[in-house]
């Protein structure tokens, strides 16, 4: 039996959601003032470094979406500094500036190489905490073959670890935070929540920015609470948690994932639908993992592949409940898309569900037969069985407000991006599973397969998986750059965010299977409790 949910429907239904009404006018006023401040930075005698630091603060405070046009305009100017004299002061002799410029431009899909200056990573930089942090964060956007950045990562990590405990108090939290998880791999809402607190402690904090960040965070959180209340009513109505006592009741954790993938207020319907998808995946995964017989699972898999309501007649009641919940929910999403955009996506959605359940069935057969696959054989199935492709395919249609008739072709162009996002999802999941004593005898995972095939210890296997994680991040950045050359849609960011929320969920154990205090605290800080003004 899994642990009970930490969140009751009554608790969710009672959440206060009226913050949005009380502060909208003030937020609009502050937004105008910040936009004017950005213009002042551009037009007055500010250096490129000061502009970059302003943009970095805006984005880390969670305000990037409010100033996209301003940020793009500034970055276009900064990106052209090598070729044109725009009257901005150059800071190229400063490795902090160099690293910050590289990181922000690459985050925004400007294709720039990292270039060291004045002999590279030497001299007083060993004790320059700000410079080391900038190089460290920039190095995590490296692609394969960018040796300067890989060397920079080793250098910065080594020296930050040496400084740990010796740096000044103001930088100590920043160093620990970075060493725990680099910025590019962090869940956006968690980073915004942390950075608002950290920025507020700075002597040089811009009070205008800080006030807007706090109000904006609370407004967005209020929207999320209403989303959660809506999807909680749906979950109660399905009755799955009551009728299927063996499943994980993880509505709030699934909603946390959807917020991690797409937090922006305008994507309300996408967030709600992705939460439904997540709860259905969790429910059906538990049917395959802990309850269904192999013959029953074969019947269920074939029924979903055919998307055939008549096949329910051959199922026991618990499978009928699972099948009908899936069938009705996905058909309703398809109907909403058809009426709104004139395209029938149900065949595409049914296909990815069928492929997921085929992968589930492979794993169920392995467990039933006590079969240990090779590492390659395992991963080839496991990146599919982790459900990333199902989540991202639904997300693609749910987040794009104007899906064209060439939707399938456009979706296929993102295949590499979605695959590497799914691979990271799987590798993070398996690292958590391997550290859980209860999971060690429950069938193959990446750690056990690697240990069995190569005859190595769990420590060596975990180290290899961590290496694969770093390689997969390079692949996903490369795939993002390739997608951004031809496509502009928010589902590209969603794939990166899936990898980020996977890291967040599994970093300290399985936050879905067995949510602990850290998982609860994160949910509270992002979804439940507003920031005190």
C-alpha cells in the first residue's frame, strides 16, 4: 500500500483565491515603471554588464514573461556588440560579464560560443565568488565539443567547493544553492520563490522590481489555486482514488508537475488537462505495477491501442473503471480541441497512450518472468515507459492555441527534444528508485541493469547514470536550438521544464510514490502560501 494523500479535497476547496482581484491595478502600475526603467538602462550610460544583470534579475524573479519584448530588444543590441558600436560600455575583460552574457544569450537561443579572455581561468578568479558562480552557471549550457565550457565547469565547481564555508555570508546561500542544482536545471517557480527571498536580502536590491515580483508571484499562485480546485472536483468525480484502493492518490503532486511545466496564468486549461493526464498515468502505472495479472494487462493494452469501448466487456471492474476514465477524459480533450480549432487530435492522443501501455506491458513481462534486460534494452523501453512522450504530446496540443493541419509534421520535428526530455525523466526517476530499499526488488531499473551487465557496485552504476544525465542535458539543449531555428511555440520550453521538474521531484527520493516533508514544503511554498508583503 502507498501512503495516503497529504491533501484532502476539502482542504483544496477551502483555499483562498481572491488575491488577484485586490492587486491587479498596482501590478499594472509597477509593470509600466519597470518597463520605463529598462528603457532608461538602454538609453543612459549603463554598461552591457549592468543591462545583463538587470535582465537576469527580472527573469530569476519570475517576471520574464511580462517584459519579453523589452528583453528581446536589449539582447539583440548586446548580441551585436561584437560587430557594432552601440555606445554601450564593453565588459569583455570581466569573466563574470563574459559568462553572464553567454548564459543569457544561449538561454534565449542566440547562437554564441563561449570565449575566454586574458588567458582564461587563472589568477585571482580562484577566490572571486561572483565570477566563479557566473562561470559555473554558464558551463551548464555547454554542448558536446565545447571544451572551454567543460573545463570551466570543473574549475568553477572545484573552487566553489573549496570556498564553501569561507565565502562572505551574503554569497554563502548563493553558492550552496548553485552547487545543489545549477540554475538551468531548476524548476522555474521554485527558483522564483527562492530568488525573491535571496534578492530581498541584498543591500542593492531594486525595491520596484522586488515589489512587483512579490505581487506577481502571489497573483500567479492565486490562479494556480483556482486551477487546482477545478481539477480536484474532476478527480473526486472520477472516484478512482476511492474505488481503486491500491493506487497512489497524487492529484496535488501531479498538479505541481503541471505548474513546473507551464506556470503562466494564460495556460490555465493546459495546466488542468496535464494534471488529469498525470493522474491517469499514475493510476494506470499502478495497475500494471502492483495489481493486474499479465493476461488482464494484455487485454487492457489491446483495448487502448484499438481505442475500443466495446473491449470493456472482457475486463474486470477495476480495469473498466480505469479504461473508461481514460477514454472519456481524452475524448473530451479531443472534442474541446475539435470545436475550438477544427482538428481531430484523438487518433494522435490514442496512439501515444497505446505506445505507453505497450512499454508498461514489456516491463510487466520482465518482472513476471524475472528477466533482467541488458542496459541498452532496458533504456530503449524505459524512456518510453516513463510517460514523457504522452505528457508532451498532450501538452503540445493543449498549449498551442492555433494548431495547424500540419500538426503531426510539426510534432515530429520535436521528436529529439521530447525524447531527451523523456530520457532525463527516466534517469532521474531511476536514481530515486535505486536509493529506495522498498523498490530494489521490484523489477529492473537503469541502476540494476547496469550493475548486472557490468558487474559493478551501485555507487559506480549511479555515477554512470549521472554522466548520462549530463550528456542528456547537452542533447536537450542542442535539440532546443535546432527546434528554435524553425519553430516558435511554447511547447519547446515545456519539454525543458519537464526535465527540470523531474530533477526536482526525484532529487531527494521519489516525490510521487512517497512524498515527504521536502515535497510538502515545496507544494506549500509554490501553490498554497503567498509571500508576505
